[in-house]
């Protein structure tokens, strides 16, 4: 995961800006999602130049032939298509518009794809700056989790003008199966914020109900099966059940390791709350969900997959108890 404080610690260097790029695609941000997305680009035969502060994912991709950049600027100097997958607003702003940033190397030949989940207003700010160089740029946040990233079955929610979307779509299709053009710039972020608002709330609902059933004597696998074939069916139950042992291959069955961190869900819910304030619309359940994930952070669960809300509730740590 990239750190905004250290993002530009490496000195700037001069690299070729010739018409023949050294790599097909640049990728910045090699966390749980990013590294899997980048690996699929390699499987599709694309040459990569990559950047992250963490050594392990850089080495993993280098083993498949990727070049390792020392600055984000170098990535844009060596590749005309650049994908970013970053944790939050400050990271995106620094990578795109800070010192030795992508902006400093952007040309009319570039296509930038920001797959981060950020504030729609920040997406607008970044797109305005990059578009002024003549480069194309889209916001393209994703849904589908680490399994979708690994299997190239992600949904991309894309915001940008029609020419920008057309330029980005072929690359997006190498990493996902559902590429949706949501409209103008930042509307991909609007769609993602709304999607994760539902996801954060639904995971709490599934966890509450599973906990109630288990505490009342129900077998969790049987209860989950009932949910998944009845009106309670939802992704949080039938594809990502939060109860350990109910479903193989999900974080709940691996001590909630990997997956989508609770702290990131809290961040996404804060984006939804900010968007709701701007739109002057209420988010009663979103506010309670945000409080719940923040309480989980205080209990040391922020780094665990957000399905750990089941464990949080099953141990009787509820907002009312706090």
C-alpha cells in the first residue's frame, strides 16, 4: 500500500519519452487488488512497468518480466497507458498532481485509468488537471473483491468522456468482465460509493442475522443456505459469508486475513456520507454502519477483512454496549 508521506522520496530521474514506450502499461499501487490486476495484464501478454513502496509485489511482477520504477513519474515516461490503484484521496492527489507526479510527464498520447475509490470531487479535480495536458483519463473504481481481481471478473464503474472511455475500455477488459460507462468524469466514483454503501450495510445485516441464528441454536451452514435460497439472498451471504467455516476460500475462513479491510470500508462509508451531505440527502443506515466499522477499528479489527463484523457482533461488542 502506498504511503503519501513517502510517495516521492525517490529522486527524479530522466527517462525516455520517445514514441516507442518501454512498456505497454504502467501500474501504480500493488496492494491486495492491484497486484492481482497487474498479474492478469501480464497473463494477457502485456509488458509492465510497476511502482509501489512495498518490495514483495514489485518483485513478484518483476519475476514475470515487469520493470520496477523508482518514481511514479518514471511510470508515465515509460508507458502511455497508466493504471493507478491507490488507498485514498491524498494518495491519488499526490500521484497525479504532486511533485514528480504523473501530471509532470503527461502528454496527449497518454491514457490514465484511476481504479482507486475516492471522493467524486477529488476525481473531478484530478481529471481537470490531467485533461489540460491533452491526455485522456477515466475514473474506474472496481467491485468484485480479491477473487474478482484474481480471476479477471471485476466490474469497472467508469466515469469519463466517450473518447476517454473508448481509449481505456480495451485495457479494462483484460482485468474485468463487466465494464460499465456510468457517464461523465467522476460518475464512476459516484456509482462505487453507492455500491459500497449497500455492501457495508448488508454485511452488517447478514452478520447480525447469522449471529442471532447461531446464538439461538441454528447451524450456520444451514442458515446461510436458507438465506441464499430465500429473500435474504445477497452477495455478503452467498459469495462472501462472514461466518468462519461456512464458505471456503473467503477471508472469514482464514481468520479474516486478506480481502477488503474494515478500515477501507469505513473510508468508503465516509465518502458516501460526504457525498450525501453535498447532495443534501439522508443516510440513516449509512451513518450507523460507519459508526460500527469505526468501533471495530478501536477494537483492533481495522486491518481485518470487513466480514469480521460478524466476530465483532458475536463477541457482544455492539454500538449499544460501547
